[in-house]
């Protein structure tokens, strides 16, 4: 079923990275959905008229490798778990096909908007020195010295761009959590995220509603930590984790 869906990507009109510059959406609203990969082909079929697909070096699926950082006591994870507003994620992301890398800070403010800042770093940098430290010191309200690498979260991404409005849609599949050399694969799910500069009508959100797929998804970082570290709090994520299991077993 997944192979059938992925072969269907060729019917989408392409868009290049350069053409997509106008839809970077570093300040945006995010709307997330989670569904079983068996539904992907049908969803792509309904979306093809509304979106173009990002193509990089002839590839319409891009591999992402992302290393997340947190404190020893999981300060950033716990703030998310507690529902704290004005919260941060710090990560280094590698775009495999493009051979690009960025150190990124994602900030979710109390108005529900996501703001992302980043600097180019091809390799994972040391956060306690050089450009990486200066960037984090300037961007974060806490000391970068508390940050340590915690977990790799890797996946393949399909990026669709609305033909008429400032909207990007990402579809993440082949999700993999890696900690201390141990890998956990979740190939049965797709994490979809609609990214907009303002809440306007989205064809993809309409498709989700007609299929009775509800908005809402645990963040990949929180999902990975809750799945991979036994010592962290996870009570507030219990319903979301059960929903993931339900979707996997559909």
C-alpha cells in the first residue's frame, strides 16, 4: 500500500527549493494530523489538484536526520508535557539529499504561533563554543551549557506547497527513533503538518475532515522521548500515545 502511494507522487506538478523560498513560513501556525499509511494513496489522490510537490535533485521524498538536545532532567520535554506556553525545542537537522545542515531553535509562543530561527551548520556542532554557542546564547532565555544530545529522530518527508496560498504541507513517514545505537521503527504511521502564515481555508484540512481524521498529534520529539526513556513523565501524553497505538493497529 505504501509503495503504491509513493509511486503516485509523479502525478504532482513539481516545485523547486528556489521557487519555494516565498513559503518558508518561519513564523506560522501549525495544524497536525496522524493517520495510518494505508490511507496515504487515497489522500494524495484528493490533494493532487491543490498542491505542487517539492523536488530536490530529482527526489520527491527527502530524508531528514534530526538530533534533539535537552537538559539532563529533560527541561524542554517536561515543559511541553506540562502544557507550558512559550516553550522551546533545540535540534540539528540534516537534509540528506541536499547535504545541508542547520542548528535550529523552534519557539512556540502563547498565541499558538511557531517561530523558527536557524544557522547553517553542516555537521552537528558543539553547543558550548563558536557560532553555535553564540547563536543559542542570543536566542534562548536559558544557558546553552545545560543542553546535551538526547535522541535522533529520522524520517522521510514529502513536502507539498499550495498552488495559490502561503501554505506548506509536510507528510512524514518511515519514522525512526534512535538512542544509544538502538532503533525503533514506526513505519505504519504518517504525521501530517499544515503550516500557514494565517488561518485560511486549507484543502488538506478539508480532506482530513471528510475522512474524519481529527486534528492533533504528539510532537515527534515528545513522542520519541516518551517512547525511549522510561524515567520521564508521560501521564499527560497517555491518551495521545494510546491513539498512536490505535492508528498503528488499524
